[in-house]
C-alpha cells in the first residue's frame, strides 16, 4: 500500500488552476474573515464576553484541531513510500514527543508554557512561509535568510503583537495554563513588564519593515510585484487585526481561519485525488476528502482532552471557568503540536522550503 512518488516538489508543481482554486477557497476567505473582524471591532464591546471564545469552540471540529489529524498520511503522500510505515512512524512520534511534552507540563508548567509560545511562533511562521512560496509564488523570498526573517515576523505577529497591545488579557490566558498545574503564575511577571512589551512590539515592527524593504529591493531586481504586494498587505492586515481585537478572539480566529486553513491547503496539494479536484476548480470535493481523512484521528484526539481534564491538579470547579477550559484545550493542543511541527518541518525539507 503506497502513494505515488511526486516527480517535483510541491513548491514547483502547483499549476495555475490549482493556485487559482486555492486562492479563491483559502486565501481570499481568510483575508475577508480577518478584515471583517477588524471592521466589527466597534460592536465587540456590546457582545457577551463568551463570544470571544467561540472560534476556539468551533476549531474543535472545523479546521483547527482537524488540520493536524492527517499527519499520519502526510509523509507517504509528500515523498512517496509505504503508507503503513508512514502511519506507524508518525504514530510513534506522537506517542513519544507528545507524551514527553505533556509530562513536561505536569513537572514544570511555566517553562512548558513559554516553550509552547515559542513553538507556536515557529510553527505559524513556517506555515505562512510555505503559503507565500507555494500559493502566492513569492519570488521576493529566494534565500533562506529572507525566508527565516519572514518566518520570524509571520509567527511573531500572533504571539507578540497581542502581548504588546493587550498585556492583561494575554497574561490571563498564559497564567491559566500554569494554574491548571498549580504552578507559580508569578514567575510570568518578567514577560509582561513595559520594557519587555516595548522590546517585543518594537522589535517585531522593525523586522516587519525590514521584510517589506528587502522584498521591495528584490522586486526592483526583477521579482514579481503582485506576491510582494500581497505579502505586505497581509502584514498590514495582521498588524491591525492583532492590535485591535482581544487576544482570545484574535488568536482563535487566526488559528481556525488562517493558519489551519492554509495547512489544509498544503495537505490537499499532496493528495493526488484532492489535487485533481483542485485542478478542475472543485474545492468542495478536495475539502471533503480532507474531512474524511481527518475525522478518525480528530475523534481520537478528543479523548486526550477528556483524559487531561481528569489528570490536571486543578479542581473540577476551576475547570468550569472559561479561561481554564481554554487553557485545558490549548495544553492538549500543545501536546499535539510538538510532533505536528516535526512532521511539517520534515515536509518543509522535502518540498524545498529551505
């Protein structure tokens, strides 16, 4: 049982019809969703606070949690080879890496929480770098250094911009991680000082401007203009989005409708059946194939959250609070993210991202 070996990397093999379909089904909807959220900021104050948690609730079944539930098929589909071997290797990876990271939370929750922020920073950045190269055909990022700088900025926006603009809300969420395990929440204080916020926000802004400037220099030397404009436009949108929206709502929307959706597009491209559907303009059939493949392990993942709820030292009463439930969900996501990042990093190497 094996998948056909691709003759070219995914970065090279996206035909114009596939790019057009993914632009209509993935890129434009994410732009519209985040743009609409920005326009609705004035009415957020009159909505119930619980609305801010809705994107994370939806993400359990739509895009968010499922986007990593096809990792067991990704190696065989990306590089060819035996599908059963792919499933076994990825399964062991999740068991060992995910299990070790979950144990880390119980032993040292503060450092585990900091690592989760750094891991997410890297992973969300690498996801956007792939999308820029494969979906937008960004010629203005030809070197590893320029791609690494783009990764730094793209992953840093959802992690650092909320810290700079909404420190109180940001700290409440991170403290909820630590409180689940009865950890010392006071240890987080150095990350939320005015100096730390200034360094985080100012450094991110400087790097963002550098990315745009280097891209402009590449365009002057012959790189395509439209992908650079799209890259710059996305940066502006993301800055405004994370500056104005409450962090829980902003990160929930971004996770579900930006990061997860783009990674699903990446998985569709390496699935021969989905690729044929995309080439014919049938995004619905392609997404249905993904949903079918992701359903079994999405359901299995839900058991992780049940087990985690029973295992954390926090009392059942404490878990009844919205922040505690969100923290529980995100700690479970963290345990799944580490092995997921290993798979995606391997895909980056095979597909020529680096």
